[in-house]
C-alpha cells in the first residue's frame, strides 16, 4: 500500500512538470536517509540479540569471551541498508518507467459509480501531498511560479506594508505582529527573488531597510486586484475597510482586470488558453494537457464526460 502510494506521488510530480533529474534527486535524498536508518536498525537488532544471548549464557553460568562479531554486525547492517535503499528507489524506478498519467490516476479518473469516495479522497490526498514536496517554481505555469514566491500570507502582507511606506525590520514587526524569524525568512526570500533590495541606513550597528525594486513595484496591481476582490466579497455591511484613491484624476478607485487590446473587463467565460513558447515540449502530448488547451475550449468549460 505504502509503495503504491509513493509511486503515485512521484508520478504526480512528473505529471506536474518535474523533470527526471528532480525526481531522481528527491529519491536519492530519501534513499540516503533510508540507508542510514536501515544500517542503524540492523546494528541495533544485532546488538540486542547478542545481548540476549550473552544474558542467557550468563544465567547458565557460562562465561563466553566478550568479543563483538564485527563480521555479523557488518553483514546485518549492510543487508538492512540495501533493503531500505531498494524500498526507497523502487517506486521512483516504476514512476519513471511508465506514463505518469497512468500511475497518478488522480486527474484522469473522476469519482463515480466505478470509484468509491474513499478512493477519490485518497487520490486527492496523495496529489496534495505530492504537490507539497515539489517547488511550484518549476511548474510550467506563471500562476504557480508566482505562488511559489508570494503564495504565503506573510509575504503578501510584508509587501502591503512596503507599499504603505514601511521599510524597516522593527517597523514590520510593529505593524504586523510577525515573529522575527518568520519576518527574516520572508524578507530574505523577497530579496532573493528580486522584489526587494536592502539599503544600509545605519552604520553602527549596521541596519538595513528594505525597498521595492521595479519587479516589486510591478506587483502593486496584483495587490490592488486582491483588495478589490476582498472589498466585493469579504467586506461587511459597514463597507470597505480601505479605499484607494487615484491621485492624478482625484477619484476613489478600485482595480479592474481588462483586456490589453480592447480594454473590456476579463471574464472567465470569455477566455481561452493555449500553450506558450515556454511550455515544456515533453508535456504537449499528454492527454490532460491536450484536453486543457484544446482549441476553442473556454476556461472553466466542463471536461468531456462530465456534467
């Protein structure tokens, strides 16, 4: 059961766009851990058995020479390590040898009369767990890549504070109530991804402030769109908690997502999607990909065979 679930997890990673090298790298790390654990377990079992044997001989007043059988210990540890390595690498070998979609089964088998609710839930859980084990930054999807950087609430709120004019570490803590280690992690990530840059504002001791780059400032439109959605669907009867004001025209405003060509608002029902030049060629023949990006298929349109 555990092995088949692991095969499915690795297959989902392949279906999501992970390369063979990434799957092998993940499996190698797991195999090294399994080898170490297996060797230690083998040594422990052998020592316990030898201790039991020596204890039994002592009860019989037999005093054997107390020497460790290193050959037995080594052989047992090696056997356990090899068994652990085989258990860790076999699922990867199977997942890489066969088609990912055939093994994953979670995106091509809708629940219905032929599939129990338990099986559906188990497949969805395996899919979710597999997704947590890989970086969204490798997915062939700009939404996933952005979520990999900014899909965390603290990261969004740190950027919100930056747009309000906050730039210093203690200031972020004061306005957000965020833990210092969490804030340090988010600031480092945003800096590493090029959304923020550090600038020294004090020399003794050295202190930095965090300022938005062009890449970071370009994210303001996304936050404005999130704000508009929240005002529409999450604000209570008292109304929007914060109102944006457009200084050049001197009017209160809210963000709208419009077509860059005609200026009309973008609605899901009016949209189609196709693969771009950056989509991996190795995935283009996958049935799931072909169905998703079929010519003329509107976003949100039910898949074939679904109501």
